[in-house]
C-alpha cells in the first residue's frame, strides 16, 4: 500500500506546517486557529429548556456533514441504547458553531464572561433521525437553518484509515488529563498518530490510551504521539487530511469517525451498513475558492474574499502565519484553478 505511506508522509509534513505540533489530545488540545475554516463545521450540541434559547447545557460535540445536518453521538441525547430517541419538544437541542455569519470566530462558549456573546451561529434541531444499526451510537440531527459561510466537513467512506497514520481529533470537551477536568467548552484540536489495526468493523479505535477518574488519570503506551478525547468530545470529529484535488492548495479534511468514547469512534459507514436514511455520502471534490461557502464558485467569492482581506479577516490567511499579498495570489490561483 505504497500510496498510503506516501499519503501519510505528505499529510505528516503538511500537518507540521500548518498547526502546532503539540501532541496529546483534545486532552491537551489547542484551540483551532481562526484561519482554519475547515474545522468550523465541528459544532457544540446544547440541551436547552423548552422556550430557552441561550445558553443551555452542553451535551457534547457534533459535525456538520451536509448544509443543515449534523452527525452526533446518540448517547448525548441522554437515553440508553435500547430506549427510543427523546422528543425534541421535551428535550430541545441547539447546535452552536464558533463562527458568526460575518466571519468572526470565537472558540470558547463563554467570551468576556458572556455565554450569549453573539460571535457564533446557533440553530435549533428540528428533527432527529436514529441510526438503523442498533447500538451504533449515532444520530443525525437536522438544523432549523443553514450556517452561513461554514462548509460541511466531507465524509470519507470509501478509503477509511486502516494503517498507522496521522489523524486529528476536534471537539468542545475538557482539555485536562483526567476525565471531566481542565478547561472546557472551546473548540480544540489535537494531532497525533492512529495506531495500526485501529479499525474494528464499524468502530475506529483512534487511541491506545486510557482515561480514568483516578490518578494517574491518563495512561498511554509508548510510542505516539497519541490523541485522546475527554468528556463532551462525544460527537466530535476524527479527521484525516487528504491532499487537495488541486496542486498547491492546502490539504482538505475528511471525517473518518464520530467520537463515542475517549478512545473510540464510530465510522460513518456504520450509518449506511443497516440501510440508514438519508445515506451518508462519500465526499466529492472541494470547491476551494468557495469563500462564502454557498456551494458554488463565482465572482462573488472573489469580491467577498477581497473585502474580507482589506479588513484583515483571518479567514483570508491561506498561506503561512501572516496575512499578506501572497494570500491574495493563493486565493486567485485557487479561483482560476491554476497549479500553485
Ligand atoms: Ca461561493
Ligand atoms: Ca498568509
């Protein structure tokens, strides 16, 4: 499987280039940089009281996989494996994304002491669809609207990771080394290696580490760096980076698992395996120059990019650390489909 090694090497180099090399987990996770719009689709799942709109109680994380659909872990809805889904009238849910419609992004739920600060987009869940596979711990939630400027995260069905390779996990849970400890409720990511033979049927064992409530809280075998999830990362994303379809463009992310425990995820194929509807589809090519994330690429994207660039919008930082003219050329190269 030469291409896997080549891909792993490429992804490893790119990963080192675009983000902190700090290892660990969303345990020890770092906040997702503002410019990394690829991860904006990892949302926070919030339980609210009927009639309440903000802030509610954190139920975990979820991932936008279609314009108005998120995938989450079923146990986040507070029901046992054998119980039916709760009614949304009795248990209203909302999903918050870190980025507002005007492009600003704030990772922590509470910002300047305010949980309802407005720098986010939040939608009610209008329907919940149970997984067809019993015990798969997946649920599909339809939102009341489509987030503006946030692209769904593409799902990798056809080529799941089967060998040791770099992964990242992204979620809103706790960052401490013990279960339910440390700072929480901010969008964080962690990069590391997934061990070989991690794929067990429909389960993806993304970490060989364990997490306990007693000291030492976190145990990891030698090797790594490994990633490890914590409380409220359930529903979050296990992602791989794949080369862009376009030469010179940044790598794209693909969802390969929905976090269901601190060390394991459900592969998206387990939704389809028992005839779950709507089916989860393999991600197609990414529209790299779709700056306003309206699923089409046209002159409006160029105007929106330039307008954002002139006001120093971090979304425009497509190359390196600084926002500079190289970013304009990078965007135009993507727009015209030229090689980098
Ligand atoms: Ca567009
Ligand atoms: Ca730049």
